[in-house]
C-alpha cells in the first residue's frame, strides 16, 4: 500500500504584496509640490513687479518728469494755456488735457519740443504705432495687464479740488487697481488713496484711505499730484 507524504516545497509560495505610500513618502511628495507651487507664485510675482516697475519708470514717472523739466526751463506749467500746450489763456491750472486725444498730444509735443525736450525719446510704452507725432499712441497711452483686468491706460494733465485745495495733477485713467496700489507704495511708501502725492481721483472709490478691492473693482482712476 502506497504511502503519500506531503513534502513542503523548498521554494515558498509567492505572495502578492500590496503597494502603497507610507506617511513619510506622502509628506515628501507634499513638500515637493509646495516648493513647486511656491516657486511658480514667486516667479509670477517677480514678473508682475518687473512690469509695474518698468511702467513706472518709462511711462508714468517720465510724464511727471516732463512736467518738472518744462517748469524748470520756462517757469510755466505744462498744459496751462495755449502757450504751454493747453487751451486759452494761462491761469495757473492745467487745462484738463487727456492725452488719449491726438490734438492734445500734438499740442504738448510741440510745446516740449519748442524748449528742447524730446518727449518721444523719454516716454516709452508697449503701444508703438506712429511713435512720434500727433498720433503717437506711446506718448499718451500704455497697455497694462492687471490681476483682474487688461487695460489701455491713458494719462492727462488736469487740476481738481483735493480736500478743499485745488491742485494740478497727472491723471492716470483706467489704471488696474492692483497697479494703483503698487504705484502708491512706490511713490508714497504706503498704499493710501486719500493722502500723499499719489491718490484716487476725486469722485472715485476711496473708503477711509483704502483702495477698492481689485477683484470687484478691477480698474480705477489715480492722480499723481504735481509739486513744483
């Protein structure tokens, strides 16, 4: 009578091992993702800061310096009366000249050229059609990409009543709100739309010195008060 013996195999049976992440592995992955997101956000902020700084130096500050240079050369206010690129007789106040208007641009260019100031070489913009001349878009306008709005921003030489006192100012119309806040910090050192040299245009939103929320008010109108 045969006997049957169970002889264990020398090779153990293969067992399926369930793969998965340990807590340490998951933590490492999350840290790496966080580093990547942080780097992307930092790069985005650097690009935005560079765009704001470039617009400030080559466009807005350039216009502000033009006003000062013209005053230093002539003792007169740019945009005040026909003799200074404005309209009518000079009276100490800029003549509400929106440089989105070709006629006003031509008048300002002529007045500056008459005293040896080449506005076309000083003001730079990403709108370069017909760079120098009456239809020079780069003289009076610039295109800016804000956080919540892409705007064609124009400047003008204006005056208005600021807290009971009339002042000449460089008007910056349709400025992305996040740009307004950043420019205010650059010019005044703090973002306050009611005080300092860089403020909100009278009649626009400015609650207790706070610029409006850019997510609900994507663009605003700013005033850079001219001091002689």
